[in-house]
C-alpha cells in the first residue's frame, strides 16, 4: 500500500484540513494543506471551513487550535510533547509566584507573560493574573506593552527568550532559582529552555566565521544569549525563513534552529550551525502511518470519541483564550 496515495484519497473524501508545523518531517510536511509556525497554524485553522483539523505538531499547538476554534474537532496523529512546555505546569507556575512573593514581590505587582510554547493550563493561569501570551516574533512588542503596567514581568517558560529580549531592550533580567536578585530585575525568567536550540554554541559560530570570511549567522531567540549576541540576525521561525530566502544566492549563512526547517530552505550556501543534527525529537514523532491511521479513524467512526482528539478543560480554555486575545489586541 502506498501510504501517500491513500492519504491523498482520504483527504479528498473527508471534511478535514491537515496542518503541519515547519519542524515536521518532509514526508508529513508535504501532505499538509496548511503549514507554518504554531501561532500561524492556529490562526489559519480558525479560517478553514473544515469540521476536522488534523494537527501535525506537538501537544500545546493542538490545544491552541482547540482554544481558538472550540467548534472544530482537533485530532493529532501523534500527541507529542514539547520538552520546553513540559518543563512548567500549573503547580510549577504557582510555585514560581510563591518564590517571587518570598523575594518581596507582591502578586499584584507581577504581570505574567507566557511564551506560546506552554500548556493550556499555564496559559489559563497567566490569563487569570491579567497576563498574556507571546510568540518569538512578537515578544518584543508584548513585553514593551506589558512594561507600561509598571509591574515586573514574569516570563515563562523559556529563560533564553526572556533574557534575549531583556538585553535587546536594555532591561535587567533574572532567573528564578539561580541566586539572582529577583527584586532588582525588570524581567524575571522561569528556568526553562528548548533542548534543540541549546545545542548551538559560540564555538559553532566561531567555527563558521573562521572557515568563511563573509558568512552570516542567523539564529532563533530560543538560543543561548551568547549565541544570539554573536549572530548577525536573530528572529522567529517565520522571520528566519524570510531573511534567508531574501539573501543573494552567493551569500553564505549558518542557521541556528531546527534541522528540518533549515534543510527545506535554499540548498546552496546554507549551513546548520551545529556539528550535530539539531532535530526536534518530539516534532519528528509523527509519521505517515500515524497520519493515515488518523484519517482512517475519521472515515470509519463518524463523530465518535477519537484517539488523539484534543480536549481542553472548559475553565482553562476560557482563560487561555483571554490571554491569547490580549496578545492579538496588541
């Protein structure tokens, strides 16, 4: 059986839209109707008339689609878990607030901002405290707006993203639990990180700079601040794609982000900023067979409770949506 052909036939017969994140395997990515980064996919999924969304990505992304499009049935061929999103849950979030209180910062003086790479439960807690969501492409604008409140920013869960934007804005940052003076910081970061973007180092930058005189270094703001400081361009997934695609063909560039995405860009003069393959293990869990099985389930069990269907607690959905809508307003 040719899985690709069978998947294409099932897609034609069913009221379904297949969406895939940039980091998915090529074989899955190529069969998607909509591709993009996490927020872009959630927004585009809202606009499709399909009753069913088959989301190829990681769990928090599927939750995001369901929160913004509660009337749709959202299924994931594989409910993979983003390692960064798993680093914080509701209890860890509550414990972080407690640590800030113990440092002399009252809860009413905290404005939480969560990176979109977080669970619905964490987004809901942020929403209940008057906070909002951000992405790597709009974090500067969101933080800038948040600071107008006069409150300290609690940034979860990615410390690198928080630190990088603090440096860009000439603000003081601190990390919970590392002995930093939390009360003196403008942006207080939870100690989470992306395991893929932690693979890139200043030594990698130096290697390429030594090898090619005119090479540019482009990195994602989930990279360590030392890597971002040494880069010529820092941007979100969509911003990196735009930057690289607009370069002259002869311009060499080494890119610090996930392998699958970089590998699909221009084939000439584009390098991975790592001696190892920076492939997101959870993003690569979804296979063609998973996608086929998910579609067959829809074909055979109309409106049944489905394996892999995304269900979000009603209260979490309400408050997470509020946190997301605050971001959209800005």
